[in-house]
C-alpha cells in the first residue's frame, strides 16, 4: 500500500521523509534559555554527521533539506526557549539551510508543511519532547 502522505505519479511512488528529534540538553537553571555545553557539542556533532551528504538510518534520503523548529517566547526567561533553534543552527550553517519556526504549541505545523515537500526531501523537526507524540498523532501515526 502507498503511505498515507505519499503521492503516485506514473506508477512511481514519490516519498519525502520527516524525522523528529528532541532539542538539545537544557540547563538545570531554568533562566538559561540556550543549550548546555553538552548540548552545544551534540548539535555540532549532528552538523558534522550530515555535512558529507551521505544517507543514513536517520536520513535515508540524505541530509535534511528542511529544518522546522519550535519557538517559545515566554513572559520571562524561565518560559522562553531557543533550544530547538540552537540544536540545528550548526546544521543549518553546514547545509546552507534556513530554519523555519513555528509556535511550540502548534503540533500541526509539520502536517501543514507536508504538501510543500518535494520527492526525496527530508524535513527535520526539532521540538520539546512532550509535544512530539501529539505531532506524530496529528500525522495519523502512533508514537
């Protein structure tokens, strides 16, 4: 059977991929809105892993072609988060990609972007972990 969001053209199935990850590590100090030093090292490692353009288990079509991150602007530092953006910033620089943002509570953001993906694209979605199951359910899948 053809996957729910795949299209068929001339008997060929066109497929794009969507990969989900949690943002990098945060500090125990809730007033720190960025990544910890470990989180920064790991985000650099992610960028290193995709810079060669090879396919992998995480990215079967090759490195991401789209980056979607959550954004949370709070009333104060404790309720603001830049971690998803910081997690993919080195990758975006390495691949020459723009980072697309959506509000943290918008679990339908990846679903709305599916029609804009081309065959062979990979969209990497970086979000707060507690929203990921809801996003996957919005796609009609189970976590």
